[in-house]
C-alpha cells in the first residue's frame, strides 16, 4: 500500500523531533522530502541521507517496499 506524505513525515519526525520537515508528492509512491536538522551538523550529505533513510524503517526496502522513490534533500540549519 503506498505511503502518504503525513506517514513519511511521522516516521522521519520520530527520529528527528526538532527537524524542519517538508514532504511533497501525491501519488504515494514517488515522493520528495526536505529535512533540516541540527544533528546533521558535521555530517556529510551521504551520512545525513543514510540517517533519514534509516528513520524510514525499511519502507523503501527492495521492490516490495511501500515507498518506491524518495528524492531527499538534507542539511543542517544555517
């Protein structure tokens, strides 16, 4: 079953409660998210994105994942 934007935001928010999170997309399969969180300070972009993908708790795993694609933008606040 495809995931909705609010479900994706809830999963990310559970791991990043202080983050600024914006999830876009309406087909439930191909989505985009922007996550700005202080914990990203000192991390490179790959580390930041791995942390967010880990927060999705396997929802993107393989062809049977509920979320097929997530265009992800991450950064620490300025």
